[in-house]
């Protein structure tokens, strides 16, 4: 038993505090199952850091909006306090603004795809008029604009997480397969040597 205790101490194992019933099974025909619940303490959720999103710069009127917010924040106290307070308030405004724009993107993207689908269904049933063709022709450009902002956001996030640019990935995959099929040896297995020849 002493060796067992030493092993537990050496491995720094800790007995989990449990809550629930004392036993999980008792002799007899009836079940008295009562789960033993491990208690792992309080979980601390870390707040995510504020990150400036590059796609914000693509939104029309963004800079003017930031300037408007900045000038609307109060100037009370020392300059260092004012700066810290304004940055804190700006962070809050940008976070809310960004969330609303992301929701708008999603709705706009879904709406554009739905419109394209309905135009194509209508076009299968009958010929579209010039006005209808003009309306349909604008949809891919609108979709491309929304997709561009989304791509900028995902590209920035992928770099934050340490992922490479799509061109780097493409080059690495291409090099891998080129090297894989490069023959460095002239030897090839023959069916005769392996006993497979007839």
C-alpha cells in the first residue's frame, strides 16, 4: 500500500471532489443507481481580445463613422485617461457595429443566392425580359462584393491562427506530389522476382 501511495504522490494525482450518492450499486434486484458527479471547480471563460478587422476599411463610410464616434466621447480628466476611455468606448461601438454588419452580410448573401435561384428557375420556365436580365446580371457583382469582405475577414483570422496563405498551401501541396512521383532510383520490382509471373 505504501508503494501505491508513493506512486500517486510521484505522479501528482489528485483525488477529485465528488458530489452525489455515496454508492453506485447495491446488492439486490432493484436498481439504486445514483451517479457520482465529479466537481472540477469553476470554469473561467477568457474574454477574447479585441482585434481590428481589415474588412471594416472596405465598408463605405466606416472612417467617417469612427471619427463621429471618437468626437462624441466625453473629454473629462487627464489626457491619458481620456485616451484610455475613448479607446474603451470605441472598442464597444466597433464590436456592436461589426456584429450587426456580419448579420447583414449573412442575410444579404442568403438573399442574393435566393434571388439568383429564383431568376434561374424563372428563366427555365420562360425567356426573361431585358429588365429582368439586367436585374439578374447585377446579383453576381453584389455577391462578389459580400464574398470579398468575408474572404478578407477569414484571411486575417487564418493568419492570426498561424495558417498560411492559400498560395503557400497550394505550392506546398504541389511540391509534395511532385517529389512523391519523382523517381530517384532506377530499380523497379519485377513480377518474376516476386513469384507472380505465369
